[in-house]
C-alpha cells in the first residue's frame, strides 16, 4: 500500500486516469498472469472481477479508459489483455532500476523475484558504508553512492528505490534527481519532497496491517 | 500496494465500507500524524486532500462513512481525527503480531519502525531452519515453527505476517489458521487460499514500480 504524490501544484487534467484505476490495472494483470499459468486463456469481466472481489462493471469501466478489450461471447483473451495492460503500465519493456541502501530491506528487495517478473531489473546497488561497498549481494556488486550519476548514465537507469534510514532519505532522493532519475519508490519511513518532474511513491508497510485489523475489528462488530 | 481478498463468495453487504475508503483512511491518518509532528493542529478537508492529491469532496465523503468529524470554520481537529481513525481501523490498541520466515525480508520487517508506530507489535518470530532457531533478531528470539500454536496462545497473537519462500507459504498459512490467527499479511510472491473467517492481504512490491512506470510513460506521451 502506498501513498502517491504526483508532485503537481495544478489540479489533474480532466482526461487523466484516476490513480485508483492504475493500481487496479496491476491487480488485473497479476490475476490474468495467474490464470494463464493455470492454463485458462479467456475470462469474462464478471469472473475476473469475482477473483478480486470487484464487480464486473468496475472491471469494464476501468479497462474502458484505455480501449476495447473484450469479445462478445468470449470475454477477454488473457494473453492479449496482459500485453495491453503491460503496454499501458509501461512494463512492456525492461526498466533498469537503481537500489539505494543495502541494509536488511535493501537486501530483501534485491532478492525479491517479483520485480524482474514484471519488467524491473535492478542493475545497480549503492550504499555509503565502506564495509558494504564492493560486496556482491544477489549477484550485484554494491557501489559507493558517489558513483551514482556515472552508473545511471552507464546503465540508462530511469527509476530508483530508496531503502536507507529515514534521516538519509531526502539526501539520497536529491542525489537520484541530480543523476537524472525520473521516478522513485521510497521505502524509508519518512516523507520526501521532489521536484515536479519526478514521480514519487512512498511505501508504508504498516498500511497492509491496518487494512487487516480493520477487517478483524469490523467482523467482530458485525457479529 | 496490495491485493485484498475478503474470502467471501457472497457479494459485499450494501452497508459495507468500500476497501478503497479503508485504505485512504490509512493515508489520512499518516498525513494527520505528519501535521501534528509539524505542529499543526487543525486542517480543512481541502488542505488535507491537497496534501494527498485528493479533492476535498473525496475526503469528506470518505470520512462521512464513519461519522461527523469537522467543525465549521475550523476544519478537522488533527488529534481528534487521528484518534477517531485509529479507532475505526482498530489500531487504538496494540496488536501482537507473529512474523513467519526470517530471511532477508523477514529480518527487514522485524526491524521496520513503521509497525510499532501504528500499533503493531511483532512479539514472536518463527522459522524452520535449525541454524536460525534460537538466534535473536531485532531483540526477538527466533522460534521453531512447531511451537507456533503455543506462542499464539501465550502472547494472544491475532495477526500474522508471512515472509517465507513461495513454495512454503500455503503450508505456513494453514498453520497460522490452525493456531487461531484471524488475519494474515502475505509477503510471499504467491497467491494463498484461506477459509472465509480469516482476512488476507497479499503484498506485491512490484505494484509500486508499475505505478511509477505508468507515470513516467504517461508523462512522455502527454508532452
């Protein structure tokens, strides 16, 4: 769960896609990928919605922002819709990503299989700790953060992930912006500020637990 | 970003709060906590919305599910609204949580400061690896998973987090259910199935990157 700021002072354009729709695209994509892995190749909006606890109208409305994808009497062709959603999300290509901060969370993220599966390739890792610089974690050699701009140019890196202590996060974000990074996912438990041309998403892992505690408490109240 | 299944076959009740509203409550709570930390004690729905890129109507509509919180000419009293949201989310108490899987991600989660700040206290950690059982990580001694049910009773644990390899996740989830856990946050990159009385939220860390790549691609298309 995450908190997105699009870093714009002006209101969103009228034709802009609501961010909730974009986040549901990711959920549709995962479910379609599961379906294909299970050997299912077509699915109705109703069945796709049901697997995610959305209505069929919600599924159809979300996808209608981007075009017409279903076939009468067939539903969606899973492979086709997967390709369409990946194109919309921009993950029809591979994005080279920089990882900053090689503590426990950084190491966990370097080893997380879900990134490369969706088109994100962590190609460079950085830290400031001399005892970490030079070591190889999950096949990637940790570099000194002073070499960030050089590595960004060399590997055509456009996205960065921050997993440094809260106190260092803004500094690291500024360095990423200075190096020409276009989007940042921040795992540090602190709000950072970026110029308007850089996309930012802050990840707050406690939000998942809050959703679950709401469910548990709400179930009690109902029963 | 996460994929929630409420594990129900029947459609949601008409009076039920949409899950998108519940997830926005968490965002409002964080922003209010930041405000108080900055020394601000009242805020209008417009200003609160603006900080999160929501409209003031959205903020008012979301909160109206749960009561009337604003004061004419003043706006929301931050401390009061924080307390109200915590009560709604069930985080006005401390939840003892079990952590299963003490690899890199499990260690990172054990050290994540954001959980205790929001009312989640990881009181027990489990693994199956004999070289990990007995070691102390972030002040918590790792236990053998066979002692799970005993620890759940002893510490009155109601929520669990899974950070084991994908192949082990369903087994671990079944053990948590058997031990009487009421809600699970699953960080393993695999879909798990639970009985209807247990809440489940699957965390997919790549979704954050997809939202950012959408932003970056979409900005290019517009310009």
